[in-house]
C-alpha cells in the first residue's frame, strides 16, 4: 500500500446497494477478478452474500468461492472499490 496505490478492501456504498439487489433477486453477474496467481478471471455467477470482517469486505459467490474485494476488478462493468 502506498499513496499512489491505496488499499482496495471496502466496497463503496452505492455499489454495495446494487450488489444487495443482486443478492435479493439472485441476479447472475459477470465478475472480473484476479486469482491468487494474478491471472485475470471472468466468471458468471450469482452473488450469495457480502461479508465484512475487520474493515475488509468479501463477496461470497454461488459456488462457495469467497473473494476479497481487493481482488475483484468489476461486477457487471462496475468497479467495486475506489482506486
């Protein structure tokens, strides 16, 4: 983490509201993220839940995959966090 690259670990309020609507409606979303090896992954999945632990947000996908939001680039073309 530096001044030019702040931590990206909390979802913005407006995006969180949209994701909560996806959870309520079981809307399938296109999720673009970095896997643990740094490869860009694109999946189409239902978002089951948003978890917050110790100031850090996570997405729980329908397959049970848990992604820290710092790894998620976009959901349906929306950036999750401010850069």
